[in-house]
């Protein structure tokens, strides 16, 4: 695995060096010849070429082939003696974060930057400590996925600003600050999931969440907007008013079961992240309730395990790898003074992966 990754990175670098010497628009040799020159298999070559096309170093057009675009821009010499970026993330192993980290790391690798990854454990104090340490180290720039519990430490942010260390946020904003960043459309996520349940015939749709921080609140607003729009357009076939669980503590499984016992007509559930669905499924099994048959379920985050549920879980997906790369590109352009206002805030759309848990296809539990 490591050897394959090494070959692919070396191949990318060889192609970058090769295209530096070519005028823009020069066609590349055919794939077999390129693979021979680089000493790699076609599959390794194709991966390298695909990413270079995404980075704008190569261009591919139907009927014309692949050709040189332009050499990657060089980092100014004044920055070249540092080369350290930092990524602060509330948990490197949770949810979409591994994919975001990979997107940032791939960008920094191809642009000769070194990446420091700081796991804050969603702890505002630890987050502030990291920001202060990075300020002392005089890193070139910071990509911040802020904690969900409180506003990021203002003193630490001011110290970074005074030193001229740029900050780009990722996934969620820092309240009270207008940092550039790439964000998920959490409102769209809630709207899309609920609209799908409505289209599948659900009229008593509940939501399950354990807290109400900003991104969860946005998803709930999307959920309520979808119900409201449906009721406005379907006066004779209205859905019930929004109802559910949030800001809950204690045994989550017991609370889910208690809610469903008290609301036996619930025919759809919007679970605000996939991890809660892991808790919900055993509850439904105890209640002899089959997802997709007795109750339809949609979650969010598109975790890798969603397809392996006893009844595969429908979930809303964000292009998280792209999010990481986009935030890194924003930081790169911000450092060079090339980030335009229209590119300051990038909001990525989501996609619904509908599976058996909402489509009505059932499996034995």
C-alpha cells in the first residue's frame, strides 16, 4: 500500500517536471509511452494524470487527448524557508474529517508545503492552546475546523492576526469572524433528506439529534423548511408538524425507544448523523421494526459503514475530500494575495445516497 502511494506520488512529480519544459497546449505522448517513461503501470499513471488534470497542470479534451496546461505556480521565496501549514480539526477520526484531512494533505504535498495536523478533541481550551503554539512557531497559515462547543478563543485569533498568519476555515464558520473558507450546505442536507422521506410517502417525520450547535441547527432548519414547503404545496395531504429529540443526554438508545413508544405513528426519521443511526438500529430491532418497511430512515455524513447496515442506510453525502482541497487552495491563494471576494466563501452542495432504509426495500434483521 505504501509502495503504491510512493510510486503514484513520484509519477506525479515526474509528469510535473516533464510538462515544465513544454509550451502550453503541447500534447502529451500516449499513455503506454508515458507509462514506459515513468516506469509504472497504467493504473498508477492514470491516477497521477487524473489528479494533475484536477490541479490544472494538465488538460484533457475529447478527441484531442491530454496536453500541458501550465507549470504549477511557485511559492514566493520569502515563504519558501518556512513551508509549514497547520490544520486544526476537532477529531481526526470522526465523520468527514479523515477525508478532509486527506484533501488538505494532498494539496500541501503537491505544493511543497509541510502539514501539521492538530487534533483538538472538540475542546475549546485545547484549540486555543494549539493556536497559541502555532503562533509562536510562526507557521505560514492555518486551516481551522472549529470546535462545536464555544466560540474560538478571540485572544489567540488576534495574536495570529497581528503576526500576519492567515486563517481559512473549513466545514463550519467561526461565529463573529469573516474568515475565508469552504463550507458544507447543512441546510440543504436537512432539506434534501426530509424531502426524500416526504416523496417516499412519510407524513409523520421525526428528527433525532443529541445537540443543537450551529451545523445541527442548520440541518433542522432545512428539515422544517421541507415540511413547510410540502404542506404549502399539498394542502390536502399535509405532514405533521416537526417533532423529535435534541439536546439529549443519558442513554440515547433508551430515549429513542421511549420516543417511538410515545409516537407510534412515526413513519419516517431524519437522523442528523450516521453515528446516531448505529444506536437507532438496535432499538428498532428490539421493537421488531424494520427500516424501509415499518419506518423509513435517512441520515447525514455518508460514513463508509452506511452500506453495511443490516438494511443499508440512506444518507446525505458531502464532497469532503474536495472541501479539504478547496480550503487548502484558498489558503494558498490568500497567502499570495490572489483570493478574490467571489471566491472567499465556497459552499459545496450535497448528494443523497438513497438505499433500502428509505426506499422500502427490506432485508431480514
